[in-house]
């Protein structure tokens, strides 16, 4: 089933939710833009995968799920953990490898984690989080706690064998899990058409009788509506569902990727015509929810907030030596 062309009822979304998630999307982008500067200044080490351009995806997800639900994703995880409600200061401290970080400075950019808020991590092994998310869903079913697990993975990870082992178990036992393929068109440097014999990734669950839906992931309203439907589907006891979210990342696969495999014109076209934040702001202004001046003030306030976040992270101490041996299986 492909619902990507279904007419979206934007007016059905409460204005307070629209404004709340607009602000969160702006915050997420500003946070990631600051990460660029910190990485180039060598304050963020290792790999660093940015989410700029994909903000509507996580916004639509978190606008539809409950605090008792869980989320698990890949190493492109900064924005996911921010939306879970984690303290941005502790997230930034983690990116800088500091002791006040959410993982005490030992996880870094790729392995953020905050289970008290239902965020079960960014995971560095491609596709591994799909099995983990399926296991979390199994635990929810076993405990009969009515929670569901949203499990993100990318178009590249969609080729991994463990994904399909997980699909089989999830449908066999009708587990409460929403699988989301964030199809941002490129798996590292390879476009989807060069790696997939079937470009309709929402059909990947067909062999397991898992319903698939394709969604415009550059549109907050489309994501919110698709997620509302998916959440109801799963909570009604129908088992797993698969959403292929068509989105786009503006930066390279990671900060070390110059992204020469695509043209500047392609990137600029997305920025000018499909940017999720700008599209939402057009709706907000046209609906007279905010003026351009009020939106500009939001940007200025967020800039100040993130300056404080960075200052906190920079002033956080590095982990003490004894932390090398804590939380480690040996």
C-alpha cells in the first residue's frame, strides 16, 4: 500500500502541536549546525553523522507516540535523542566526550543512549538496531504494557539479513513495532537506484505480510498523519508495520564525506523547494499562527540557548580514569 499521494489534512493538527514541533525542528537544525563547527574545531572526535534536512521525520514520530514508547536508531542519532526529551547540555557534553554526557563521555556521537526517556540508542553496526527494536517490542508484548517500539534504519541497512530475520519474527508473533526506513537517497555514497533492485522500499515487508506505507518525510503533516495511523494500527493488535520515509540529508554521510557523488544543484533544489522547516513556516505564516518577525525571534532565542549548551559542554570535565572500567563487560 502506497499512501504517499493521499491528501493530508493539515488543519486537523492542533496549532499548539504545529508550533511546538516547529520550534523543536529549528532547535534540532541549529544544534546540528553547531556540531559542524565543533567538529571542524576538533572538539567533536570520531565520526559525526548529521541529520540536517531530515527533521520532519523525527518530529512526526514523536508527535504521535507516547512517553511510555521506545525509540531505537542508527548512528545518525543526535536529533532522535533530543526529541526524546534528553537534556541538550548532556547530549552536547557527550558529543565532546565529557563526563557530564548522557553516557559519561564514552558513547560519543554514534552511541547516544537514554533509556529513562525511552531512547535505546544510536547503534554503529549497520542494521543491528532492527533486531534490538524487535526485541524491545517482544519485551513489551511479554509484559503486556501496551507500549510500542519505533525502530529506525536507513535505505542502506534495508539490505541487511538481520532486518528480514527480525521482520519474520515480528510478524510471526505480531509484535508492537513500527519499522521506519529513513530513505535519504544515499547509503554512504551510493544512491538507492544503484543498490536496490526494487526502489519501493516500503514493499520490503511484503514477503512477511507486513503492511508497508510510503511517506513524504520532508512534510511534517504527512509524517504526523502516517505515524498516527501506524500507531493506531499497532496498538490495535495488528502487529508490525513498515514506513518508508522519503527524505534527504543536506550534508554528507558523515562529516568526513565530501559528498561528491551528487551535484550542488540537487542539494540546492531540496533546500529551496522541499525544506521541511521552511515549508512548515510557510504554513504557520499563511495560517497567521506567527509572523515572520516572531519566527525570527524564535531563531534568536534558540541561538542563545545553544550557546549556553555549548558552554556547558566545554566546561564539563573529561571522564576520570576509573570510568574506563565501568559499564564494560569483561
